[in-house]
């Protein structure tokens, strides 16, 4: 979707263009989260669908990376070996 330009009112309000509201399923009275990141404002509908979309976006981002479970198990094996050596085994 092409960017839209809106004007900020003296009260700090902006009107979200209808095409954005429709495409995101935002209705009157809906909650929207807003955050600043890197000098930009990010708006996100506070709906179950929006939250599920974030989960879908994050799903698998660590795939192919090191396994934290394997790292923790290896650390524990080393600790156990040191414990056994200390006890004379």
C-alpha cells in the first residue's frame, strides 16, 4: 500500500485513512499500540489477529542457529566432570 500523508492537529491527533483501517480491520473504538523506534512511530492494532501475526513473523527466526539446550547440556556435562574429578572419580 502506498504511503499516505496526514496532518497532526493542534491536540496531537491524526486521522488514519479509511483504506488502512479497512485493510487492518480497525473499527471505531479499537485499541492501537504506538511505539517509537529509530525516530519512527509504529502503530499496530491491539487485536488477537495482530498479535498472532507478530508470532507468525517471529516463528523460526532462530532456526539453524545454535541450540541453547545443547549448550546448557554441554555446560552441565563439564560441571559434572569437574565435580566427579574433585570427588576423586
